[in-house]
């Protein structure tokens, strides 16, 4: 786990489906006011992209990704 590897959410693309919150087994995300937030970034496993793969809105990005 790294202080530099964690997801960011493009709020303009996010469909607020909360799939990422439900999917992540490491509790990186939390739901706040109906939207997913990256609440525990240090819980993210380096180079895991599972949440990004299940995001139908393509709203999740990791370091090095282009928007």
C-alpha cells in the first residue's frame, strides 16, 4: 500500500451508482450524501484497478491515467 497509489473520482462522469463502494473489499470508498468518496486512500492495494474496471461511467482514475 502506498501513499501515492489511490483512485480519484471524476465527479462530472460519476453516475452515483455506488458500484465502487459495494465492490471494494478494502473499504477505500464510502458513500456520503449519495455519492462515492475516496475515504481511506491508504487502504488501496498498489496497482489494483478492480473498481475502475467495474465503473460503467469510467469515472475512476489512478496515477498516470489520462482524463
